[in-house]
């Protein structure tokens, strides 16, 4: 009887959880402000105007750990945001840099003009341009807007100290663009299995814009795969011997996709990438945990300590 009930209710409950309004998304103003420090490294969160509030939550969750690691904070926007949105971001992060992702396309195109076709015609084109351009100028910690940190990311910090590129590993292999992968293999390249490009550390100058141009030289619109930029970076970072962060602590998982499933134990992980099937879990559980942790952070600041929860 319980199985029948679960089967009947799973799809409508999942639809409701995904589509319902979550007021906490706009309550980032309850987080204590984090003044941005200047540093040789950059921590960059990419967002669209519609997901800026999510990006502010993600940025706060990570930057409390990264601001003392020679990192400045940058919000990159794929689109145009309002003056009110800019003011809200600067109130939470005094001194933050807020830029359009479009400049990165111009930066990369000036070096490899052929990449403009991909940038103009693929939904993830500006993301690839941003990662290539930023890492060409400085060491960069890159994050999508849906990756939250829950405890001190010691393994990431160790990779940064060693200046070794790193990434989150997926649960299963196969999220690649087949046509781009075939082209890269023709160039004699190999890929990183289970690679996800939603969160990366890349040393300055490690990625070759020219190599990206070679991999995408035969790409033509329309691109049918959402994993195009991920495929390019998978082949490029394999050449750099990039390391996967421990998947038990840096999680990409569909746990709790449906209401009757067990969720991740957030007390045991450093971070989670809340991909599309579990985006609602970020709102329902992830953000409330960050908000609760922020109260401890604020108390410690008031007591004169600098430690993060």
C-alpha cells in the first residue's frame, strides 16, 4: 500500500517542491555582511539576473572560508541586473566586484577569434569564456550559483596551496558532448571521467585558450548537448592532471530528489552542488542550514574571534 501511495504522489509532490516559492531565497539580507578583501586569487560566482539571490547565498557560504586565503570576490552576471540588485549585493559584500560575463567573450575572442561562434550560439558559451579569461589573468576559484559550502573546505585549500587544479566529481560518468569529445580525441587528448565544471580551482595561465580553440574548431550551431563547455574543460584539465576533490565531502548527488528519499548528511560534508533535479533541496534544507550557521559566525565576530563555523 505504501509503495502504491508513493508511486501516485511522487510526481505531483516533486512538481510542487520544484515550482513552489521559497521565501528564503530572498532572505540573504539576514546573513552578516562579509567585507571583500583584495588578494592575488579570485573567487568568482557566475549567475543570471534571475538567480542572483541564489548566487549571493552561494558566495556567502564559500567566501567566509576564502576571504582569508588571499581571495577577492567577484560576481559575474550573464545578463543585466538592476541597480537595486547591485546595491543588495554590495550591502552583503562591501567592496565586491560585479561584472557582466560578456567582457570575457571579448577577451578570449581577441586571442582566438574562432571561438566567437561557440560563444554566440551555445547557452554555456559565456561560462567557458569566463573561466578561460579569468584563469588567464589570475588563479581562480570558480563556482556556479547552486554550490553551497557547509564546513571548512580543507581539501580545496590544500589544492590551492599546492596550486593544483581541482574539481567536483559526479556520481556517474558520461556527461559529455559526444561530438566535441570525438574532436578532442582526434587531437590526441583524453578526458577526466566523472568531471563536473560547476566548481573549479584553476591556477593562473594553466588553461590554453588556443587549445580550447582547436577543440571547438569544428563545432557548429545548433549545439544539442548542455555539456559542451564541461566536455572542453574535461579534456583540457586532464592535461593538467587536475584532481577530484573527495566525493564523500564535495558532493554531487540526487539524494532527496523525491520527498520519500533520505537526504545527504550535511554535518559530514564540506559542500554540495545542487544540480537541477535537487535544486529545491537547496532551498528547503541547504539555505536554512547556511542561515543557522551564519548566526554562529556573527556571534564569534562579536566576541572578537575570526573563526568561521
